[in-house]
């Protein structure tokens, strides 16, 4: 299917974050630093989980995939946004825009499903510890990850097909720093009320449903901890605290954007910075600063790398 032939618009102009000319260079340096932090921090977690024999539990198996998805997710939007901060013509082709739309929803929805799976893992580990090894086998964990990828793909495919079937005949200025459904619906030269409802039902209900599942699972976990000793309470909270923090940082902005029809795109794109850049950057810090096992594994990986370098010399 040649998507470019389905519309008279061949390219779009991204208005970006609408910062002043004097602020663009400062924002370029800041967001470039953020993106490098995302890539380096999440790659460090992936390499640590893969190389460490101690981090072989399902929790770290899921954490490795979460870090990989964070790299992919931010890479769909951040490089283009950073480059556009110094570019005079902030254009993107029609096909490139649709590809970016697909990538944002694919990796974003996959991350939502994976965070939900991680909450289920913590529920089983804390509320059903005697059955944990039989319920969370390697095969089950693999299927849960594959299910997250498949769910993200189907959701993104639905959003993309829904958008490409709409007529774009001008204008072509997108009031955002990446291509998303809500900004694109503003440019369609036909009534989009019904499509907007479908978009909210698709994206919004997935986000809200998974968020309610997460809240319920952690409510059950906290209720089950009432009979635990103070040591058991502290250990359970330390393992769940990082995940709860990530869930709040990611689901809060996502729910704000996708649970309602968009009415203020300038406000939406400011909020979108949190779940496309800020949260992927903070995830490695949240999971390492609160987790002694990950920090210990990273130190061993570093010492092993430094030792191998000395042997070469």
C-alpha cells in the first residue's frame, strides 16, 4: 500500500516545542544530554541483566526488556525532535510521519503491557511465594513478553490503519514535536468526531484498564503485607517501590493524553515530554538506586571489564 498516494499532503511541518529562537540551542543541549542518558543508562541495565548470573529471576528478565523498549520508544521521537531544534525546515514526509506514529504506539503500548506483567510478577512473588517458581517459569515469562509485543503491535496497527484511511488535503502544520493521532486528526479535511471516539476508546481504554489492574494488584499486595513482619514489609516495599514510581511517571501523563479527546495540543506536547523522554531517562536511575542486587551486579560487571582491559595491556 502506497500511503503517500492516499493523501494530497506529501509532507508535514512539525512545529516542535514552540520554544523561542534563543532557547532552541539550550534545549538542543539539554535534550541531547537526556537522550544520551536514556541510551547509556538503559543499555547498561540490559547488559548487566544479560551478563549477570545473579539477575536471572523473572523480575530482572522483565526489567531487561523494559530497558530495551525504553531505548526503542525514545528513539522514535527524540532524535528527530533534537535535530529539529537546530533545523530551519522541520519537515517530515507523509510515510515517515505514519512510521513514527506506528513506532510511538507500538513501543508505548508494549511498555504499558509489560509494566502490567511486571505488576503481576510482583503479586505472585509476594502474595503466592510458595507457587512462584511454578507459576513464573521461563516459558511463562517468555509468553508474557511475547504477548506484550503482540498486543502493542495490534494496537499500533489499528491506530495506524485508522489514520492512513483519512483524507489529508491541507494544512500540513502539526502542532507537536512528533506525529501522533490527536495532532493529525486536527489536519483531516473531514469530520473526525467518530474517529476521535474510536481513538479514545482504543488508546484510552488500554491505558486506563492496565492502570486500574496495576492499582488493584498493588492494593492487594499492600493488604497482604499487614500480617508480615516489619522486615518482610520493608523488603516487599523496596522491590515494589521502584515499579510503582515508574508506573506513576509513565501512566500519569499517558492517561492525561489518551483518556480524553485532545483540546489543547500545546499542553499535550508538554506533557508528552514526560513519557517519551523523562520517564525513559529516569527508569535506569530508579531501578538501580533502589536495588542493591542491580548495583552489585553492575559493580561486578565493571570490575570484570576493567580486569579484562588490564590483562590485554
